[in-house]
C-alpha cells in the first residue's frame, strides 16, 4: 500500500520472516510501515536510517496522518536541513511492537485473525534493529551511510554497528544511553502498572469493543512526560502560575498551569497511541543493556565495527544524563572506534533533541559532511 | 481516649474549634491524634513539636499500631537520641487531612454521621500548623523550645514562626523548601490522577463497602517513591539486577529487583493509608508558598520572629534540592534572623532524613544544645 503525503512516501511492507527474537520466539510475517524521502544514488552510498523514540513513528518529516502535525523531526530532516532528501535517501520505519503499521500487539495475528494483544512476543531493542535490517534487505540497501536516533532511537542507532558492523559507516546517538538504569526501569514500571490497573485493560484484550485503558495510559504518559523535561524548564515554562481564572479554587481542578499542561499531555497521547504497545516498547527499553549482551564489556560490542560515532547529550537531561554518553564514548575509544562527543546546553531537558536547537543541527550537519569528505 | 504504647502516650482530643481555614471554610470540631514523650518542666521551656511528612503520622518514636514497625524517626527521637524524652516534652500530632485519628476525609462528619470524603475542606500547610497550635493551647503549651520537621514536616516547621512569631524559639527544617515547584506539583498531579482514575475511587465515596482505590493509590505511591530516592542510590541498591530466578523472562512479571521493590512499596502503602487523605495532603503541599502569602517576599515572612533557624539539605535530594534550602537561608538572613545551614552528603536522596545519618543527629543535637546554652 502506498500513497503520497506531503513529500514522503507512505508505505507498508509485509516481510515473510520469520524474525528470530531475543526472547526465543519467532515473528512472522513481519509488517513494517515506513516513510522514505529522496532517492538512492547509483552506488547506494547515500542511505540514512532515522530511528524513532518510544512514542515516535515513521513520520519523521511528513505530517502525522491522525494529528495532522508536522513530522516529529522536521527541524532536522527535510529540504535545507542537515538530513536533506536532495542529498540522501532517508528511511524511517515504525519499530516492531509499535502501533503505526508495523507488527505489534494491536496488529492482527494472521494465524488467528485476532489482534496479538499480550500474546505478541516480548521484543528487545536489538529485535527492532533486526527488523529494520530486514526492511533494508527488502529495499536493496546494503550499507547505511548513517544511522541516527535520539532517546530510544539512539539506542537503536548504537545497537546497529554491534549487530551489523559492516553495514554502518556513521552513527549518531543523541540524548541516549547504552543501558537502562534502575531509575529508568522504575519510571517505566510505574507507567505499566498504571495501564494494567485500568479495568479497561483486561489483560490487553480491549480491541474488540473499543473501551481502551485510556485513564491508565494517560497517567503513564503524564509520569513519563515529567522525565522528559528539566526542573528548570518546568519552572521557566509554568512556575507556580495559576490558570486563567488567576485565583486558587481550593479544590481539585487543575489550578496550576502545569497541572493543566500535564493532563493535556496525557489526554492527547491516548488518542494516538496503543496502551499495549506502550507496555511492549517500555519493556524492550528496560531489557536494553549493550554491555550485558557482550559479556559485560561495552567496548567489546564495538571492536568489529569501522563506523565513526557522534555522541550528543544535553546538560539538563536527567533521563539519560551526560554521564551515560561519556560511558559510551569511553567504551568506543577503548574499542579503537573514532568517536566525537559534545554536551549541548539547553533548558529543555531530555526533550531538547526534538526542539529548536541550532547547535544540534550544526553538530549533525558537520559530522555528516565530515564523513563524506 | 488513651492507652500506653511502648513509651509514648497514645491520645486523641476533640477540640471544638471552629478552625478558620485558608480556603474560607471552617472546620469544627477538630480531632487531633497525637503522641507525647517525656514531661513538661515547671516553666514550660522544654517543649518540642515534631512535624511529620506527607505519609507520616504521630508515631514518631512509638511502634506503629497497624504495621508494628518502630516509630518513623526513632533514630532522632528517644532515650539517648538528640531529641530525648529525659530532656524534653515531645509532641507529635497527626496533621489534619490525614487518616491516623485527626480530622480528615475518612473521619466522620458529626453533622451528617457519614465520612467527609471529598466534602472535607481543602486545607493548607498553614491550616495544619494552626491545628497544631490549637492542640498546644489545649495542652497548656505557650511556647515551643523547638519545632522540627523534614520534608512536609519541614514546611510546617518553617511556617510556624511566620504564623506564631512569639511561640517558637528554635526551628529546624530538614530536606524541605519554602514553596512547591512546578515539578513537585507535576509529580503530585500524576498521583492524584492515578487515584481518581481508579473506578473504585467513585468521587471519594468508597468507605461504605470497603472497595478502596488500592490500584490507583499504589501507582501514586510508586511514582512518588522514585522521587524520594536518588538515581545513584537506586543504582547502588538495585542496578539492573534480576530477581532471584536470575534469568530474564521476556514477560511482564517483575524481572528486575527494582520493579519488585516498587510494587511492594505500592502494595504495603495502601494497607496503611487512605487515598482521599493522599489527595488532600498533596493538594496542601502544592498550595504551599510562604513568600506568596507575604506579598511575594520570603524575607518579609520572618521579620517578626525571634527564632533561631537550622536548615539541613542532602546533596542527592532532587525532590527538595539544596538550592531550595539556600533560598530560605538567604531570606532568613535578609530578615535578620539567625540561621545556620549545612548540606549533608548521603547516597539516599530525599529519604536520607529518615535513614541512618549520624551527621544529621550531630547537627540537630548541636543546634538544640546551642539554643539552651
């Protein structure tokens, strides 16, 4: 299936697989929904894969079909941007486990004709990457000029050269980490418990009647959203300012602007995301620990790759703080891999990688140009 | 009503009030449950009031009647401790709005014979302090040798000299703040939404049939609990260690120790705490902003007091970080109030004030002795 969007191409492909998963199960067929921008050159040397974050999707630079909003990384990808379709063949695919057209708990299991729901196999970040590799095979892409991602997208980008050391030339990892910390797991567990506590969740089998666990998913999103913002950013944006009525109600309505903002974040999220997908993707992130998969040595994961690496962190990001990027850089240097690193200053916390940040654009642009020089 | 506990005296008193509340309502009668330790001396110069935190209670140094655990601050209060009943007449009362015997949403409204539930008036930290002052009047206590509290207890302690400048000689504020920040409000709002999303909550009217909103309250507690611990402390305590079975299940059971720990925190909390009380007390904390009540000037709040102040923060506390204590110290100095301040080092984050911390005991001991010299 395909139709024209603003300037991307909306596509979905069914690959036979089966895809052998880290958890021992096999997934097949494997549906992958993706967008492409630009065209592959003759020697296939201009392909860039963009990896999306937890609640992201393939619409990196095209309008979102249900919200109508511009692509989530239009500041980075598009004409005149660092990742320009005039120069590159750009691919962004929906991760497996998600809900925007790739195989996930909400998609129909061909064996039963019913949604997988919680019978969908638990996946890992590496499984998401292996599915992307299947898509590249399908598209006739042998090597990636670059793989780029922020947050969970950065986890996939960093995993790429560990699984396919010969297929990646440049790797850009932004606001990310090489392993999920105890605090990261803890926040995810709160979100999962909120979803599972919603009586509409019903063990995940809520697709038939449309009564979805919106309240639980909304609470999960609210808790997560706090971790995407910095304390200073929240203070600057909202402080203790009251809503328009400007006086305290001494009640439980949203008196403070920050309450109203958070409630809105929760409510708008449930309209575009599947609760079971939230469970599966957060679980994949919690299992993520590249060193663990290489005998406890992060450096060992990168000994076979020839890729160049670019790491970027933000000084106010407390979800994946700068220390996590430094750990990766040290491991890359120990493995003899060329790696540059920069910590950018931003008031916006983890979300900075999605927001207006000219320095980030300059870093990505310079690194990509350096790789072609 | 009164009975002997280990060495405290378990008491509850009904004061006629009415207590005029910040929100405009009046509360009366006002039930206050409290514990005392030691005896008042002839000139009444040895009275110390201990203020408890959000989910704390009056059992500061006596076994908790339902959990059987030692008092929540047995390390600080008791024979041979800095706050010793051999030296002081020590009072700790359950805040109004709570659920351990003081007037709150779970207590019966004498006017209707039914629990107040959400018809209980919204209260503030200052209202809690005014209720404590009523109790002191009842006990014949004119002046406090000291008022001491950590976290929300510190908010009450800091409010005391602003409302009753002549009744406080020494004020010890630990791991606290002069106002709730946007991030503080945001985390509380997540907890409240989790409770209200629980279908058992039913607008707060769940007392009759015992089907309480346990799932929502448990999620609220889990989210809050993360904010009480430091990232480093969580990593040290749990890291990414798996449960005893030691292999990943690739499922949604609690694979990681930190998940199991958080779930336990949620489940054990709902056995001892009322969900509506959680709503009312978090709301009181969100409304807390001492400067706002004094024309925007924190210093102005303290110009009339003669009290000495002692501020303590912990370097890994990100809920009420050191910067918040510094703001208070600057305001106290601007007001001409004697104030000492120390930032202690601890791996335990906000919870440090409740845990083994010999330095904290030395600071409190030294400050109290200095006040009597």
